[in-house]
C-alpha cells in the first residue's frame, strides 16, 4: 500500500469514526429531546385534565346551585299557592255562612273596628237584602259610650263584609281586606302546618 493510500484510508477511517460519533451524538440528542417532549406531553396532559376537572366542578356547582334555586322557587310557589288556597277557601266559607252566623261575624267586626263618634256602615247590596231585623241595634248595644254606628241605605260596591265611614275616613272591613291585612300571619300559620 502506498503512502497516499494509507493517508486516504486513515482519512476514511477518521471520517467514519467522526460520522459514527456525530450519529451517536445525534441519537443521544434525539433521545433527550424525545424524553423532554414526553415530559412536556405529560405536563400538558395533566394541565388539560386539571383544567377540565376544574371546569366540570364549576359546571356541577352551578348546576347544583341552579337546582337549589329552582327547588327554593318551587317551594315558595307551592307555599304561596297553599296560602292563597286557604285564604280563598276561608273567604268562600265565610260568604256561604247562613244569615245568623254571617251577621254575627259582621256585628263583632263592627264593634272591634268602631271608632269614637258617628260611623256609617255600608254593606253590599246582597247583604242589605238579607239583613236581619235588629242587626244595627245589636251592634250599637255593644258599643262603648261615645261610639255610634248607623246603617246606610246606599250599598257599597263590595262582595262581603262592610265599610265603616267616619267623615273622610273609610275603615275597610271587607273579608278580602281583612284577609289581606292578616296575610303574613295566615301565611306563617299555614306554612307551619303544611311545610314543617
């Protein structure tokens, strides 16, 4: 082998070793990059899963909150309906009472709502037609001194009960007005019976 061939062979051998070293380094770098990419993938996957779980938790909480709100609204609606039904039934039953019971209730209401001075009682046209004899006399006999109630011949545009008129002041003693005035107390009682 000539000197030139030896030099060429040495260059080729060195070149092959250098190429093998570069290839090995490249393989090593590729493995490192692959490991880093795998680590990055795991971190991103965990981050995505954590965010998804957080969003799912938030959605669940909002859903539960909405469900609780709907439940409270439904319960409130049921309470209001129950109270209204009790009040409407009570009013209906009061209006259906026979004359004696009905006018005894009116008499007690008149005495408890009377004021000092002269008051004018205005009844509905239906009640004026069925008014028992001596009704106003029995009311007046229960009033304290200085109190007076007279009956108006002019009917009031009401369904039941009466209106006491003292000059410019009207005392509304219709059953609807009295029920409305006591509505909170009635609501509390009805709800404690039905919902507790």
